[in-house]
């Protein structure tokens, strides 16, 4: 069996097994690297570049780049925070995101990331493109105005649901999520219980009739910023280590 190794994220030693990505190793160590297209149930895609870090001075996507022994990774620097901020701001400018009126508000990863990165007001000119809303399915709606092209639905439908309901069509600014039917969502074999329905990080694919089941103020990111679940796991780890080390030290002192 191959040996695990150590590398460094912002000076903190992190253990990794061969083949682990930087993001996976960081996650296991309680270090949060911002991300949008990554999802723990899916193969990494490397599409959004929000997880960009520098490994030994070279930019790479933390979700696809394998960790390397003794490598030095920069994650939480001013330059990288600014880079991620610009990327997220461009996503807002490129789509039509009206958070105040969106059912996903408070549970939306894009919105939560914008708050965490300190985005307060538009910096780039919005494109205000006309995008199609498909409400034809009895239980599920697609609002392409909110889509960030992360491909989570595409990968989940293919790899988790075994269906290929979603794909992409068009190029550049015209790129859109499409369904595997010439017509509408209702003509596909999408079921409301499909993983592809709930895996959308924004409000582009949503279940009908449940938008406000959880009230505003009680939603996932209303009480704690995005990434705090990963970081609090680290706090618990550190506190457990302190207790273990403290306990061990106390035992040694008693024995002395
Ligand atoms: Fe790594 Fe999107 S999370 S590229």
C-alpha cells in the first residue's frame, strides 16, 4: 500500500494519500477551499475555477489537481480571494440572479459564496440575457436565468441516476443546459426523486411546491457562512487533539 505524505496549505501541514486531490485533502483536514462545480458525490469537473489555488507558485484547480508530497499550496491569499471574487461577480453579471425573489435564497451556494467573499454591489456590467424557463414538468422547474453551467445536473443525471437527462447546448455566451428531448422537460424521463434535481447549487433546477417549506432565516446559510461546516470540523479535530495531548501530557506529568 502506498504511503501517505505531507504537503502544506498556507503553511499548515496536511496529510494526503496518493491520488487525493488538493481539495479532498484540504477537506479532510478541515481547510475550506471555495468551490462551486465540485460536489462530493461527483467526479470533479474543473469547470468553475473558483477552487483555484497555487501549487508551488503555479495556478491550478484544487478539485482536479492531485496533491504532491512536500508541495506548497497557497489558498487563502489576498490575490486568490480577489480572483475568486471576480469569478463569482462575473457569474452574477452573466446570468440573471434576483436573490430577493429566488426560492433558493439562503440555500444557494452562489449567493453564500458572494457573501463570504464580501461581494456587496455589482462591479461588472450585467448582460441581462433572455433565458428560457421550462416549467412544463409536473414536479420540477428549470430556470436557466440562474444557471451557472457547473454541470452538476449533467454529471448527476449521467453518473448517479443513469439517465442523461441533461447536457449542454450552444457555445460561449450562448451555452445553456439542455434536456435530452427536443421538446420540454416534461418529455424527458426525469423524476422528482432523481439526484440531478437536488444537486443544483443555485436555483436553476428546483422542485415545485416546496420553495418556502423552510422559511427565510432558517435556511442552510442563514445561520452560518458557507464553508463553516468544513472549518468547524477542523475546530473539533483541533480541540480533540488538544484534549488528547493535554490528557497525555497530564498523564506523563503524573508519572514523573
Ligand atoms: Fe474546482 Fe469548480 S470547484 S473548478
